[in-house]
């Protein structure tokens, strides 16, 4: 073997050793700045010291393995490389629940399920919950308080044309469709942004929904926020300060926007080809001569954009109950959960109550807020919900055997343009509740 070949082998061996040692050296020194992964991975495991007690109990190995697997050098880069290979070679997203659609439109799986009605919770469940919400609305209206239900836009309804073919299925009744139908029939105060966004999809000057994000676009949520304020003004017959914009900046999504939040969560090595999005340069009217009601907003993540750009400035006292659990802005300083609050006191000290959900989160609409508020303010006539539901079910079954009663309900259903099942259940609920009042 000549000297040149030996030299090459030594160099190759040295390179391999360096590559193998690099993660260890990086883990110890952190000399190279590595970009953090997006998303929540849980609390980082703490390194554990050796002890015979932990060793023989198996705890040392378990804790050490958990620590090393999340703290070795260049871990984040290796994860991004793995995610990129899965995306490029197999058209697969390794982020939990993410679906890659046609032309790389990104979705979360729950939105496809919601669009096709695969998560439908049933007409009776929706009717009963909306009857509770109507009772809450009517009860609080007597106290000069306003309840508003908001259907946020959903990416499934907005971009069904980009669904991957292997995820398509027969479309059935959806939670959104039936919630909206019942809200209208019962006279519940509501805003349907899902319908508005779809109707204006090809009319809007700027995109209402991003290609790589799960939430409505920044421009779309600004339009929604403006509409919410105007709806409250009309409902309460007041004049509030408004948000407005004189100009709109058009550029690629920046780090402080949510227009590519699904892509961020995929933690790819290379960014996807971006489209420019619209960003209103927001201004806030002076509150001189205006009324600023207090508000509680119970919502999913669709409210974060509005909350972060300062919609709370239009209210005298505003709290965001994220999934009816964490309370903001309070939790920014000291964690505060809704379970720590006195619900009756909170409702008595606020004027407006907004419940907002997108189509993917509608199966848990209100996240317990509707049920808890009903029990406190409007549920005095129904002490046992299970008994109430049984009475409604039994009466609904009886109505179907009563030819005269059924004929009248069929006529009523045609006039109100609702299904016969809905009309029967609504009648049963009305009768049971009025019997309870006697």
C-alpha cells in the first residue's frame, strides 16, 4: 500500500471520528448556536446523578435515557433533517396530526374530519346544548348582559379542493352545519365567520386563509375583530372605540405572525416556498366619548391573534379564557385557571360573553362554560340533567306515536325549514322545561 493511500485512509478515519464526536462536543460545550424547535415538547428532562439505589431500581437508566435523548448535541438539526427527508421523499409530515394536501396546502387532520362530519356529536346533543345557551342568553339579557356565539372560519371548509385524495370521503351532517341551523332557529346571538369567509373567498382583496397556516390569516382576523366590535355595538346600542387601518403591508410571513404556523410546527430543514400575505397597519380609535364594555371571551386558539394585537384595548376589562382553562392576561404573571374563579362573580362583573370555536373544536363548544353557567344562572328548574334528558327522549318517542301531535310538528318543521327530528326534539324540550316550571 503506498503512502498516499495510507494518508487518505487516516484522513477519512479522522473525519469519521470528528463527525462521531461532534454531537458529544456540542452537547458538552454548546459552542454552535442551534435553532430551537418550534412547538411544545414538554419539560426538558433533568440530568440525574448515579446512585446504586436508582441503578438497581431501574430509575437511573430510565432518567438518563430520557435526558440524553433530548439533550445530545445537534439534536434539533438531526430532527429537522429527518423531517425534511420524510417530507421530500414520502410527502409525509412528522408533526402530530398534520396532513399535506395538494400543492402542499397544509391541514390538521381534525379539520378534514369536521368537514366530512366524521366527528358529528349528534342532533340531540347539539339541540340540548344550544337550548341551554339560549336559556343563558335570555337570563343574562335581563341583567343587561350580552351573550354572543361565534363560528370562527375553518380551513377545511375554506380549502376542501386541496384535500389529498386518500382522505376524501362522503360528506355527512357536520357539527358546524347543525349548530348554525339551530342557532338561527332558536334566536341565539351569533356571527358566522365560516360562512362569510367561504362566500368571500374569491372576492377578498387579500387572502383570508394562508396556505401553510391553520388559523385565519392576519388580514382575516382583523376583519373578524372589526365585525365583532360592530356586532357588540348593535347588540348593546352603544358606541365603542374601533380598530382601523389606513394601509396594509404586503410581505412574506414573519416570525411574529401565524400565517405559516403549521409549517413552523413541522420543523423542516428548509422553508417552503412562501406566498405574500397582507398585514393591516392597525390603529385604535380614542375612547373619548365611547363606551367600553367589559368582556369574557371563551375561545380556542383562533382568538390569540386578536388578543395579541390588542383587541382588549377596546374593552374596559377583558379576559381571555383559553379553552375555558387558563385565564389571560392574568396567567402571564401568575398562572390562573378558571377553576380558581367564582363563576357567578365573574359573570356579574362583566357585560359581554363571547364563546368562539372553529369547526374542528365545535364538538367541545364552550369547554364546560355553557354547562357551568347554565347551572349557576339558568338551571334552577332542572336539577338533574340526566333526568331531564331522559324525559326529553321519552317524550320524543311518544310524539312519534301520536298522529295528531306528529302531524302538527311536521307542518311546523316545513314552515321553519328544519328537519323533523329537530322539530320533535325542540318540542319535547319546550314541554319538559315548561312542566318543570309548574
